[in-house]
C-alpha cells in the first residue's frame, strides 16, 4: 500500500491521540530508519529513548526469534524462567532486591505509587499517603501518573484528579523541605527531567533529597523510565549522584524496543506487596523478558556501550556548544551521556519539521522550545556531525 493511502487509513481508523508527521516508517537498522517511500532517516529520537541499541539489534532480534519459537506467553500463576533471569540481572546491577514487571513506564509508576502508599499505611498508619513530585515532571498518562505529573497541560480535562500529590520546583531543596507534612509518605522524582525540557539537577540535589527522606522517614522513588538503561552514561542515572533510591521505575530502553516496564525496590519495601495487592497479566511475559535480557547483557557487556555513550555524549554536547557560541537563538545545551537538550529562544517545531524534511528525526519538549536528542547509544561522530551541520544551517537561516 502506498504511503498516502496508509496515512488516510490511519486518520480514518486510529484515535487522534498523536500529532503524527506524514511519514510511514517501515524498516530500521542501527541508527537508520526507512520510510515506505524508501526515504532514509537518521534517528536521533530513538523511539524517545527506547531503541538504546539501535533499531533491530541482532542480539535482540535473535532473542525474540528464539523465544517466540519456544514460548510467548503464560500466566504469572507459574514461574517464568526469562522473567527470573531478567530480575536477577537488574537486582545484581542495582540497589534493589526485588522486581515487579509490567508493560510500560506509566504502569511502573502506578505500581510505585501503590507500593509507597501501601508501605506507609502498614508502617505509619492511614494518614501517610501524600507524595511530593516536581513541577515540569512527567510520570505517565494513567490517572495517578498524570496527577503525579507536574504539568497542567497533561492534566487538563481529566479533573477531578487523584488526591494526595504536591508539586514543588525541581532542583529546589528548600521548597521540597517546606512541602513535607505529617501526611507525606514519599518523594517521586526523575533524576533528569525529560518531557520537562531535559532539566539536569545540581550535583548535590539528589543527595540532599535522599538525606531529607531519611530524616523524615519518607520513601524516595526515582522514575528512571527515560534515564535508565545506560542513557546517561551509567546503567542508571542515580549512580552519578552517590546515592540510591528506595524504589525505582524502568521502561523505554529496557526491552530494546519491545514493551516492558519494571518496578524495583528493596526487600523491606517490596514485602508489603503480597498476592492480590498488585498484578499484570502480560507483565514479565517470556517474549518481552527475552528481549530485555539481550538488551541488558549487550549494554553491560565489557562496559563498551556505556563507555561509548560517555564518549559520544561528550562529543555531542561539544558540537552543540560550538553552535551555541555562534547562534544567539540557543540559550543552553545540557544533559548527561546521550540524553541532551538544546534550549532555544524560539519555538522548536519548525526546526523539527525541517530536520524531518532533510532526513533526521528529532523532537522538541519542555515548553516547545527545547530540542531533545535521545539517539541510540551506538551513534557515531560522523552521524552527530551530520546533525550539527544541519542545525547550524537551519538556525543560521532562522527556519
């Protein structure tokens, strides 16, 4: 079917929950994807931080093929070997002792909210249920997750929202301290805000949050849905800050492109989840776990992917900073590893569209003026150079 017809049927049959570009992507390999019309694109969005190893990484593809031939789905009423292996990998390489699997970041955050409230009620009584989150945060679009999200535009039209959430400015320890009350049970933060504009905290902020939670008996939840799986140059972003959370959520890059989410916690906290308190029919199914095992093993193997991410991240930010020196439309370049934002004085969408026309996929976030770059961790200098040269051209022409 030709692209025009596919797009017509998309408009006819799909709910209009996305502003889709008029492109039908049909094939992907590594850093590249191809449209149904044969046009080639460099993917600097990576499925929004999902395709951490690039498109159709051989190890992930083979793992999916082998598992699909063996067993695709069984109920969590039974022990699932790939699920157990994946949980062991995540526990071995994190602060956590236990894992719960689901299908997405929003589901993982819903599970984290439930776990924190359940723990507080069992240990402190029924009046401890409030969770403090950050303004400009994003935690998902289910009802509790969008209430936790500190953005009015995400919440509009879904009122009344779930009670029990407070929002404070990100990277502001004083505001967080002032928001704590006798009802507070947890603090929930992204180590680096993604949808809010790739906002990076000061070096000491998360450590101060950890100390504050310890002092008041609060749980610290880190939403690493976008920052986890090597995106920032470490396997998990919290490792940059010499601290650890009590609860962590993962998704996006975990499955290398296959939907999977995870909730990680220490033994003491995980113990309040018992049979019947939480579940997911498809969570931790054999197929998704096989893909995730291949992804995790590839990221951690010999440290090559993480080292490469750090080298390319430094090079990427350096190239963007060079643009900033000559372009007064660029306010800031920030990020860690290959999680990079470029804040502009203007609307970024015309730049996004112009890049698309020239064969490069990016997007903008924050208030619409932050270009976000989350390429596969396998990106090379020559590909970064192509993007930098195009951005230089577009910004100089004030596209």
